[in-house]
C-alpha cells in the first residue's frame, strides 16, 4: 500500500545554522506578503488574483531588477516558490469556503504575516533532502544535526520503500523541527494478526483515552507523571507571566518559558497518544470510537480548552490510519449514539448525564462504573451489534440508531494567515480583511 506519511525530527542547529533558519523563515514570510500585496493590487484592477505559478514568474522577473530585493539569493529559491504555492492554496480555500464547499471551521481571507506574530515556517519542494543517523541534509542549509535518531526513515530510504516529497521546517517555542512528507510503500497484512479482536475507545477530557476490549481489560492513557508535572509547571508559568511588566525583558523571558512549557505539554501528549494508538491498532482488529462533533464542542467555551488540548481529532486520525496499516479497521459510532448515557450492564438509558458526573450509576440495575469505562464498553459492543455507520476501509454505511442522517464535521486542517493585521508591503494601509469585506460584502 502506498501512503503519504510525515516523519518529523527535532533539530539541533549550530548558531550559524539557526541564523540561516531564521533567514529562510523570514524569506518565506516576505514572499507571502509580497505575493498577497500583488494579488490585492491585481484584484483591485482586474478583479482576479495571481496564481502561484504566475507569482513565481513575476517574482523571478522582479527579483533580478529590483536592487531592494538583492538579498533574495541568501536563501534557497525553493522557499519563495513554496510560499507562493501556499498563498495560492489559501486563496483557493478561501473561495471554496465562501461558496460553502469547505468543511470545518470558518476560514478568513489570507492575512499579512508579521515577524514574531506568526509561525516561523518554510518548505523545500525539491533539491537534496536526505537523512542518516543523527543528521538531516536540506537544500542550501546543508547537513544539520538532529536531536533524535532518524533511523526509521533512513532505513526506508536505503531499502527504497520511501521517497521524500518535501521538507517543512518550523519553529515551536525554542526548537526547530523538520517534517518530511514521504511516499511510503507499506506492507499491509491482508488480515489482522488477531482476527475478531475488538476494543471500544472513549476519548475524554479527564483521561486522554479509555479503551475496553472483549475480555474487559481496561486501557487508560493520560495520567502519566510527565504530563502531570508539565501541567503543574504550566500553571505556575501561566501565573508568573502576567506579573511581569509589559514590554520588559523579563516579560519576554517569561513568555519564552511559557511557550516552551506549552510545547512540552503538547509533545508529551502527542507521544502518549502515538504510543497508545499504535498499541491499540496492533492488538485489535476493530477499534470503535465515537463520532465527535469537534467543531460544535469547540463552540462551547467551557469545554473548548480541554477539548482542543486533548486533540480528539488527532487521536482519531491516528487510530484510523494505524488500524489501516495493521489490516484492521476503525468503526465510527453514529454521533447520536448515547455511549455515555447508556448502562453497559442492562442497556437502560439515562435521560441526562452532566459532564461533571465522573461515575456512572445505573438507577435500574445498580451498576456503578467509571463514566469513561462505561462509554468504552458501549462502543465496543456496538461493533458486534452491527449498528455502526462507517469504517475506515469504506465499508457499509448504515443509518444510526436515531435515524438521523450521518453528518460529520471536522475542524479545518488548513490554517491560514494566523496573525498580523498591518499590511507590511507596498505601503498598503488597508488590511486584507477590510479589502475582502469590500469585495464580498
Ligand atoms: Zn443498568
């Protein structure tokens, strides 16, 4: 099976390399802003934007003649091209969203990017991209040390089961990462190693993940010491930051520490989820999860932080592709399936169950059980009842128990124009948002 997969490694650049990484990120930002300004100008005059290709050609002409752009050659030419491609995609997605053709959260018009207020990121779409041992090699930047071993990808590159398509370099807090997008030839077994095995998985706020299998074994993820410690530190730093004077050096330092801690929490969580989902997909043929209306849940402000932190959608995506790689499948329960409100013992249903009730107590049969475990059992049993509505391998679609049409919403994956309001280029005073409001009403 051919799959497109990402391999992400933390980098350990030398000070000189770090300056080059910053320079490339700046170049990508400049190209984006330059392209966006050009698109807005053309839209004012002709009512349409430049495509990514056109921008690239325009840039190649201008960069040689304009002495103010003489610095462009300090960075890989790829970076500019990829920034134009990103902008092109952002504009297309914006139009699709306007026409209602796009799922997920509302998408605004691309914005100008501002240093320090947007993510440092750039991409190489061609050139020499390699990895071996504790190094990666990128166009222009050369060989950079990695913080972790690259052997998993290096081995695949060696034996020819993987091909690198592109490399994206990003910075999170103090650390730089490279993420290779890779075409991988995976050996997928025709059948799962343990046919007939099933596990129900409840994704929760208190516990990241609760699974119950056919034998009643409970798997819980989310209580690790590392995560608890990081969260405690996050709380301390979160209080320390606003106590510093705005604009002071200490505030900048506090912000840096806070960002670093956030990154650590995210990394610990992602690591725990990766390990747990890999284990589940390897051990169970069928993994049953709940269909969560993540966008809807995010609209509920009290839930929002907890939910987005836990990364429900991420966990589910992991389970889906990992189940596929192991010859298993993921089954998604209908969104209206009352996994939490149903008693896993007698099947009785509670009319309501508030989120604060962490223990499920059945009024009919007296069953007392952890809320998450009860939900996981109900999900597990759903696979046997055959009432599922969708599986990862494109199986039968069946109507849900409540007979509602299976609608599904997932948060948008493309994030466009994170921050920045002021137009940085071409002396434009207007913001892109104001511009587009005038165009589209
Ligand atoms: Zn009961």
